[in-house]
C-alpha cells in the first residue's frame, strides 16, 4: 500500500500561515521547541519565514532522546536551506527527577508535559518571548481531548490556559493537519528529506517506550535496541518502526489457560506446545473510542511448528483480533520471535506499522528472516534481555506507542 | 455549487477525519457541536449531515442524555443523513430499534459483506475490508429500515431507511484502512447533490 496524496494545497497553506504568524506576533518575539521531527521543523520554517530573527529555536534535551540525537538535529537544522539557529537546553536530570518511580503511563506522560512546559516557560521569560509556536497536529489534540493519552504539546484544548500558567500565547499553525499533509508542506518548503520523510518520534521520546518504571539498565537496553531495529527496518518497516522495552515479569492470571486453549485451537497446535505469558506491565489501547490501559499477552510456539506453516503472520493477525475481542482486559498481543536467558530482567518488543494519518494503523508483514536477524542481534548486544517479541496488534485496539 | 455537508462531532477519534474526507471530495464542510439545534443548522445552511462516532453507550442514561439533542436532530431533520458507529446505534435506538453489548466486539480489521448495493454502498460489493472499533451493536433495526451489509461477528454493519435518505454504518468509512470508504462518501455526496437539486 502506498500513501495517497490528497488534493491538499500546500502553496496556499504556507502563504496564509506565514501571514497569520507575522500578524499575530505583531513585532513580538516567539519561542519554538524543535525536536528534529517534521511537525516542529515545519512550524519553525514557517515562523522563521514570517518573523526571521524574532524566532528563538530551542532543543530541550530531556534525556529521552535517541543516541546522539541532540547534536545531529542541531547540525541538520543549522545547515542550508533551513539555517535555523538552534540552542540546546539541557534538562535531563530535571526530567528524570519528575518521572521518578512512576510506572503508570498517564502519570509518566503528565509529569513529562509539566516539566516540558516549565522548562520552556523559563527560557521564554528570560528571553522575553510572549508567544510559543507549536507543532501540534490533529491526532495530538484529538487523542488528548478524547482521554486516550496525554500528548506533551496539548494545553488549550483541554482547558489549561497557557497565558496564566506559563506566560505565553500558543500559536499552532498545523493543528488541523495530519502527518501526511504536514509532509506535503515540508516538501514544499524544501525541508531536507531526512526531516520531511523522517518517521515520527514521540514528544516524550523513549520514555513511552520504556514500559512501566524507568530504571537505568532498562533504559540502556532500550537505547541499545533502538538503532538495531531502525537499521534493519529502514526500508521495510512501514511508516513507523521501533523497539520498546518491557519487564520480564509474568503475572499469574486467570486468563492464561483460556488464552492458551484459544491459541491452540485457532493455530491448530497442541495446547501443551503453546506458551502464553501475561506480563505485569500494561499498555495503552483504544477500544470503541475509549482509553483502555490493558493487559499484554505474549504467545510462543515451538520454532519447528512455526516452520511447518511458514511465517503464519495472517493467522497470527486473526488470532490477535480474536483474543482481544473475547478478552476485554487485553490491548496487546506479542509473538515471541526468540528467547534469550530465561531469567534476564527485560523483554524487547519490535513494532512496525503501516498508516497514512496515524489514526488507524496496521501491522507490517516483516519477513521472518529479518525479525530473526533483529532478535539475534539484540540478544547478542543486550545480555539482560529474556525475549524478543513482535507486536501483532493493530490500532485499534492498541495505540501506536506502548504508553 | 459545492454541497454543504456538516459533521456533528460526537467526540469520537475519527470525527475530524470525516471533515477531511468530505473536503477532499469537494464538499464544503465544518464540525458542529453535539448541542447544535436544527434551527442553527438551517441558519448555517446545509444540504446533508454526517454524525460521527463517540465513546458513549446508547442504552445508558448518562450517554442517552448527552446524545439527547442529536436524537432530536435525527427526528427533525429531513435532509440526507449518514450515521457512523455510535450515531448508527443511536439512530436505531431512537427510532424504535435496539442496541446492546456486542457478543463479539470488533476492533481493527473486519470484512464487510454487502447484502444490498443500494445508492450508499454502490461500487463496494460483494465485500470489502473495513476498520471498526465498537463494544456495542445494533441488534434490532427500527421499523422501515433494511439491512445493507453484515460481517462475521456483527449482523448489521449498514442499514438504510426505506422512506428517507437516512443511512447508518457500524464500521468507519472515514479511516484510511477502510478500502471502500472514499466510495461511500462519494456516494453520499452524490445523494446530497441530488436531494438538493430536488431530483
């Protein structure tokens, strides 16, 4: 499937937004926090065209970035044709402290948002910026407003007054666009391909892929697994592909046996050969327009059995849908690709999705050999990983990120 | 002239996507709140109406109260109307049918089997891939309605009134993964145009 282009008029959009930004600022200064993603970069480019040096670009280093990301982003944005002067604001300790021992997904996201705006607001006050330009897009405010999950960049839509709380007025030039439309604008603005075509990376970064409590060794495992997944899936991973790290902690749950029976029946494999684990970590999902912070189950069958049937991906996709339909508590079904040391503390899940606008998403049929190669490399590089899984769940009932 | 098709925002995840698809297909469109009255709609001037999905449960009192105004709209409006997901359930319930907890809820990919390729589902048969996200379903259609489509787990995926241009669908034609979604909206816009020109 290829992403369809709409009859969206980028030229008219750019012209009207530049005029509007200039008019709203009326000679005042504005601040923007850029991440190197297409949304914030497109907004920065629009604002820069509108007001030039009255725009202050900062990159907040939250500590939840990928390897070497702050430096790379700064270099890319400073270059021609964007030529955006970027200042890096270091705030790793502050974010880590705010997240603390929280293991609940929403608590983590809210602590992140709070710290993000406090940091931004301090810089804005120091620099006398009374406006904040922000790259919020449609799914951000739709999901926050609908109570599915707290996006880090949504305030006004849920009744928080940024003027009162943080001292700036928010301008959101692309709030009614979806990702594919933002890319059309980015290409029109001649933003480098590395950015205009870059896969999305969440505002709270790796925080929402470090499922449950953040611990240094767990976070390190995630940071190591991320480039491995990105490297192998660069051309085959769909619109978004990443690694998430989970605790290898299994719950004794009454649904375990019925799930095992269900898997056995639908894959036609003896139930003694099917292993179902129910993890202690939970994951964010969406069912019938409602948030469900649900259970995660992992399914494994012996490799010889799987080989008899080939990859089994279509069967597994149906299985996922069946399991979640009948078991309302669950929002994620993972398929175990390879096991490492059984008692190692963490699991890694690989996720790859196909979508246009990130409102619905399907899983990508990655060749089995590629998944196996990723799993082997992760297990080799990260000795504290017990299992490497592939996430079989579409959106709905899952969301794209785990938290 | 562009037809004006307004979208009642029922607070679901995909309501804004309805606006996007209608605009892309050449209609004038805007989101209007759940509390909008028929007088207000007439004042804006509209040729057709789409009511989106939402998190409500139509057989629960709180939800029914929240949707009370939309229910009134359904009864007072005579222009082409397309109801999606929870609005489809509300339409059925409001006009004397029944909605209940689905035996097997559908989340994500399903196959819709078309029973009747009438004007709204023209060009979509015999079956197509659609995406759904619902805990409840219509179990009895109101009198004067007929079924247009079903799926393996949901008996009434689409229905229409025999007496007026009113349609209900349980799946989401507005999301990208529904393969014939655009066709359904094109058909609806065509119905709106014909209705507006008095044919």
